[in-house]
C-alpha cells in the first residue's frame, strides 16, 4: 500500500482545485495524491462504489469533497474528521489542533464566506464544467429560493464587503494577538490549522475571482504576509 494519501477533489475548467474547503486538506502534512473528479454528481456514485459511508444526516450534502483515502486503505470524509485523523497519523509537523485560535479562525472564515459568497457564486458557475455547472446552479438556487443573479444583486458587491468589514478587522486582530514571536502565522513562526483555514479562503478567492482576492490582500499587510508564508503549500496547484 502506498504511503501517500489520496485526496478526492473537484476540478474547475482548467483541471485544478478551486473550492476553499478541499484546499484545507491539500495543506496537511502527509504526501498527497490529488484525484480530481470533474463534476459534483460524480461524488455519490464514486464514493458509494468505494464503500464510503455518507455524511451525517444533518450535513450539507450526503457525499462531499474533501474526502481522503489513507495509506491503510480506509476513507475519511469531511474536513472536521479528516484533519484530526491526519494529525493522529502524521503528528509531525503538528497542526497544533489544541490551540483555541483554530476554532476562532474557522468561525471567522465561515462568517466571511457567508458575507462574500452572494457576490461570488455567479463567478463560481463560470469555473465549472458540465454537468457540474447545471447541477451547482440548480442545487444552490433550490437551497436559496432565488436565482444566483438575484442573490448577487440583493447581498453581493459592496453589500457583502460592508458586512465583511468588521469580520476582516477581527481577522487582522487574530493574526496580531497571542503570537509567540513575530512570525506571519497566528501563533508566530509555527503554522497551525487555523492558518490553513484562512489561506484556503484566500486561495479559493484567488481561483474564483482575482479582483476579490486582490481586495482581500489590500485589507491588511498581515493578510499578505500570511498568504506569502503559505506559498509552499498553495503554489503546487498553479
């Protein structure tokens, strides 16, 4: 059995990752082989055929990315389950999962994505291949109860950035307080899972729409420093 972990991800029209959530998996310590699935509808039949149990009933979707196959041949789906398992299996370098800063970072990024996604979702559609594009539009419009264009007009653009402004201020504070030293990460010179959560959002925005990424980077120098410090992880998918 290979010692590499297989990450099942969703690809855009260029065949590369685009979604912030799977990016958190690509940044974790073990050597990874990324197997791209070109369409969301591919997930369920692929994972059922592999014998992977579905997500919990209250999850966003029955089957989701990221999902990984570990070196022992077992499968784990959902970032919240994947990361602790990888930390247990590959404890060095540690992701410092016991730090309370990880929870704060995750909650902040979730809130930021909720603020900015109304203006970003139409751009996501442009990245997708068929049949994923049609599936994505139908799924999100069913969940939202309106078209993506209507959502963007209602809550996107400057409305979203105004909602994001206090969250971005809190994110700046998170990257400045509780450091052990002057390093670019939340804890200073030691990268942690919280840093990967933040940079996964940065990288997702870069892949989805460059203008939003540039605007994020312009919000504070600490964002640029963290993003640059994580280039060894993010550049491998360019």
